[in-house]
């Protein structure tokens, strides 16, 4: 909304979000995060009740003070790094569109996100987890069949939870046992899945009809009300299952990480894992995956001339 030809802070946030979604093609998750970051920044710089956006208030000093406030509030380094990235993206866009006179965020530094890796299951623990999901689904419950299929496919294909819940029926190719994945930044890729995931998916798709409602569309995975599955529902199901089996508690992201780790331990090369996970940079895959001490010792013994 504009007032006397000037933009309100809310209008600035909306315009920036439209740019991220429509021009940059960023995911809805990223757009929501950046929208919240910008709203926090403008509330801090202009005041929460400011009627108009005043570019003169947006300075490098103000940006640094905003990040410092968040650091004092105990925000994680990962959150601070994302907020700084959001601020830099915003000021670059605002300068290009003439909203501000200079890109004040270009020199904004941020703490590097901690190189923390999610928990990972052993191959035996992953097998026990998925076997338990299969046994629970033997009662024919559509919810349990859905959870079994969702977890099998997450582990088989190394999917992000947002990629899994975003799948449509046409994305599944049973003849080739592959799934077309809609990844970050609008980039699609094809990932394989094996016979256990095929069995789970076949059983779930037969039961899926019992959850279909008006508005279900072509979503592969549905919630109990027939809408596309909410990622939080799958996270909750996985937490319950890990507690039941007695294995390390983890999120769907940890199951994706387990898949990548087990691929490497099984002899897959890093470039193949990068392609399967949908990472644009090999450096991301190197950070994301780790090599077990056992595999490292085996490789050393096999390849090093002084082993």
C-alpha cells in the first residue's frame, strides 16, 4: 500500500517477497524466511508502527545493530547468517529498483553458520526403523501406510522433506523406479528408489484413495483431511517411530543425511551423491556428508603407500 506516493513498510516487504518468488524463483520456505527477516529489520530500523518506509534510516550501522541485537537475544549463528544474507539481498534489490540510493548492505558481514551436521543412523538402525514402519503398516491403516512409504522414499532417494511433500503422482516412474524431484531454486532432478520403496509406495497408493477429498489434487502424500501432507506431520511420525524402535531420534533431514552417508560408505563417489541430493556445489555435499572412521581406515590401508 502507498500513502501520498510513498511506500509503507508492509508494501516494501510484499514487493521484495514477490521479487524473490517470481523473479528469483526461490522456494516458498526461503521466501517466508526472508520475508520474516525483512519485517524484523524494518521494525527495528523504522519502528514497528512506522507509517512509511524511510530509506535514510537504512544504514550499514543500523543493519549491524539489528544483527547485534539478534545475537544478544541468543539467535543461532545459522539464523544470523541467514538474516544477514536476507538483508544483503534486500538492499541489492532496493538499490536496483531505486528504493534506496546505495547498496548499504554490500559490506554487511555475518558469522559463518556452524558446520554442524544432522544426526545420522547406522545402516542397521535405518533398517530397523523402516522395518518397524512396515510392520506398523501391516494393519492397513492409510496413515501408517503413508508414513511407511514416505520414510522409505526419503531414505531411498535422499529427499528433503519439502521435496517429498511436494511430489505429484506424475513424478513417480515405477517402470524405471525413479522420482522427479522439484528441488531448491526451481531445479528439477531425477532420483532412483529401490524395491523396498516401490513396495511401500504401491501399498500406500492403493490406500491413498481412502484419504482423497475434494482439493486433494495429484499430491502423492496426503494428510488425514485429504490435503497435501504437512512436513510437520511427517516429522512428528518419525519422532514417534524412533522412540518406539529405540534408535537415535532424528528428523527427516537426518534420514536424508543417513542415505547420503550410507551411499558413500557403500562406495559411491561424491559427484554421484551431489547429483542425487540436488546440491549445486560439490562443496555443499562435502560438508553435508561425512566419511565414517571405518571407511577412512579401509581407504587408507588400501591406497596409501605407507599404510
